[in-house]
């Protein structure tokens, strides 16, 4: 449910619509059918004292659920799964299955962040980074995902988990950073399966840069 119909919601998500980190949290809120209010947290907002009380690091997203204040997109996913979908397949209880999900949460915070996500950040927001290194990281993680998804429907299990939610946003929007997905048919098929989940909500698209 979007914030337009949920003015009485106790859940507030502070983020930015064009942030893949924010989209992870918003997507999972929607997949769980939870009412929430979205508060746009621009750079000026994040520099202010009120936001810094929520997250002293000044980073988005931040989820406020009653008295609970949860910063970091992957932490928010874990919180929502444990709080609102305990025992569900989103975050398995079995040790090996839980470890498989955690592996992909780490990849989302590592190789995906410093590959496809950073490439997009450079194009859409003008971030400064070494382009060749970013493209090499993006290529490496996308090839790894492509090979991993060969014969699989989802990343960590036969069904969708937090692994898919954590990795979806920046991989789906990689072309906006000049990282094409044409060479990765298994990834594109996986993106389609995520987008077909009941309650899926997209992140706004940014223009795809022309090839050099």
C-alpha cells in the first residue's frame, strides 16, 4: 500500500524515490501489504538536526515504526521480515537457507553497490569514481549472477527471498548507469519474475545514457 491511502499508518519510510536503497525497503513494504507513509529526504533534509536524530550518519533509508527506528536498507528488510512475516520464506529459519540469503545481502551491499549502483550514481547524480574500476566490478557481479541464475528462478532459494529484494533495484536500473543488461538473459528473466510478484512497485526510471 502506498502512502496516499495510509495517512494513519504508524510506519514512515524516509528516503528518496530515485534511491535504490530506499526502493528496496519500499518494495518489501508493498510486497508485505503494509501501510506506510513515504517522506522524501533530500540532501538538505538529511543534513538537518531532525533527520540526524534518526540516523546520525545522515544516510537513507530510515524506517520509523512506532518506537522502532531502523537505518540501513538491508537492516530494514530483516526487521520487516521478522516483525511482520515471522517464519515466512522471505527470511528462512534453517541455518543453511538463512546463510544463503545473508550471502546475497552482503553482495547487494558490496559488489552490487560498488558496481551497477555506483555506475548509476555517477550518471544520474554526478558521483565521482574511477569508471573503469566501477565497470569491471559491475561486469564481474553481473556475470556471476547470470551464471548463478542459469537453471534457477531466484537467487537464494526456489522461491523469492530477501536476497532478491536486496539485489533487484540496482540491477534492474543498471542501464541508467551505462551498464547494459542485454548480455544477461538469465538476469533479465529473473527481473521479470520479481516484477511479477503480487504487490510489486517500480522505482522511477531515469534516462539511459547514449553509448559512447
